[in-house]
C-alpha cells in the first residue's frame, strides 16, 4: 500500500490539494449543488407518472393519519370499507378547517372564553357527528368521543402538512393536469394555509398556458418544415429566406394570451376530444375554467393584488364572451359587473364604465322566469347606477344624470323593493349630481 502511494505520490498530492481548495467551496455551495443534482436526476415538467407517485404518497399519509385520528368504533368499521374512506377523510379535514376558523375568530377575545363549551364539543368537535346529533332534543344512548379543537388540530397537523408537501411536489410535474391543485385545495385550509390554494391554481394555469404555447410552437415548426424546400435552411443562413416564427411571434402579451385561450376553447368547439388520451398536451377546458373560478370565487381574491384579480377576470371573460347560451350570458354579465367594481375601486373609471355598459345588456332568453327577470332588472339597475358614478367621477354630470334617469325606470320593473342601502346610494348619487348641475331645488326635494 505504501509502495503504491510512493509510486503515485504526485497524483495523491494533486488530489489532496484539489480537495483542500474545493472542500470549502463545496460546503458553501452544498445546497445549490444538491438542488442541481435533484433537478438533473428528476427534471421538472409534465410527467404524469412522477406526479401520480407523489400524490399517492400524500394520500397514504392522510389515510394512515385518519386511522389514528378516528376514535368512534362505528366509523372505524366504516373506514374498513374502501368506498367510505374518501367521505370520512373529507369530514376529518373539515373538522381541522373548522378548528382553524374557530381559533381565528376568538384570537382577540378573552382567554377565559377561548375553549368551546361542553355542548359545543359534543355537537361540533366529535368524529361521530351522527351520534352527536342524536343527543339534540331526545335522550342519547351514549356520549360520543370528543376532544378540544386545539388538541385535535395539533395531533393531526403534522401528517396533513407532510401530505401537503408531497402534493406540492406533485404539482411541479402536473403540467396541464389539475389533480395536484385539487389535492392541495383539499388539505390547505385544514392546516390554516388558504394561500396555498392560490399558489396551486395559479401554477396550474401558468403551466397550462405554457403547454398550449409549446403546442403552438411545435405545430408552427411542422407547418414550416412541410412548406420549405430542401435549400431553405441554406438560404436562411444567408438571410435569403424568412426565419421560423411561431403563431404568437411579435404579438403583445395580451394578444398572445388570447391566442392561447382560443386554442383551449377550440379543444371543445373544433371537435378535439376533451380527454388526456386524445391530446395530452392540452388542458381540459372544464378544468381550466374551474381553476380560474376557484381563484375568483373560492379565495374571494383576499390574497390577490388588484392587477392579478383583473387578469383573472380578463381570462374568464375571454371564455364567456360571444356565447348564445343564456346561462353563460348571465355569468358573463356577472363577471363584467364584478370587474367593473374592481376597476372603479382602482380609480380606472373609463375602463370600469365600459364593463358596466357591457354588464347592463339584457339576456337573450325567451323563457326567463319571473324571478330571473327580477334579478336581471336589479342587476341592470346596479349597472346603470355604477355607470352614473363613473360619469360623475370623470366630471360628465349630464351623462351621469341620464344614466340615473335610466336606472329609475328599472326600479318600477323590479317586483318588491330593492335593498334600502342600494336605494339610498341611488338617491345620494342623484342628489350630488343635481347639485353639480346647479339644480339645487330638485336636489333638496329628494327624500
């Protein structure tokens, strides 16, 4: 051994000097090196197999935790039946979500009242709600197993967080598939992290857009290759032929988005089958719309900036506009109105006015019920009122007065009374508008 070292002394010294210099660098950059190695061994991108592997690991953790969390013998028996497990898991996660909401609601109250009463625990904080409900208004055969919500949450939170971690890893490989985002939504609120839902569905939408753009690029390249001659690549080197350009080349970001959204809509309208086996590179239209709707409605835009919210409204409206279906037209008017409110609060009154004008358009339906007609008239009234407010804010007081007079006609068309706050808002706007037009006598006559 010593002889071998002596014969290769130069190489041994070279290696020793190399590691003497490299070791501090490796230690300092260890996280970047490990990150590079992980990406190299398992590159991100659309990989259904890898995604499914992470989602299954998360599911296994949740179901193992569920077996430990459930105390009721009756539910433990039901848990042995495979088809009952998802519903029991949903109830378990709802209990944890309720615990989050409960302690958020009492966080600034007296500490003496911080724990729920005995009756509340029997009704709300038990794994066997059916047995608990039997005790209301009649004799109960036995008491259910109960626990304090903080103990219940702390006991199960670590397992749910582990599952959430695997779901987030699966999201990196989900591409245009929504399953990983749905899994994250199912557990995020249970561990008091609703912002994870926004991150998950925003990532899903971005991945979907990227995949559609990639499909457009590949199709454009195939089309160019079919049309070009044998000498085209050589001519392109000397600038004698046009370079390859995809469909979205040279367009502004909004126009690029509209081309991508149009292709997703075409996934249904042009007869392409809406399933993964037919076209794995395109997101399903229903999934895409559901993802945007969740960001708009389920999260209530609490953690989104105004510009992010406006981009979401732009997305959903691009899919709803131009339809002849009365239900979709009603949805479009609703989102137009909501976007108008957002723009109004952002101080963009002219843009908001355009949305309110679109929102007041009547629905093309001959068979509309009386209730729907009343709701439609109420919606048009609110749109007219907001048009008047936009005109007022921009100094067009005569236009504001015309819009208010148009809104006044709608009041008579609504059976029953409008909300008092809405009517007061209308009267205040009318009064201020008349004052700006120096019609003080008429303004004073408004009750």
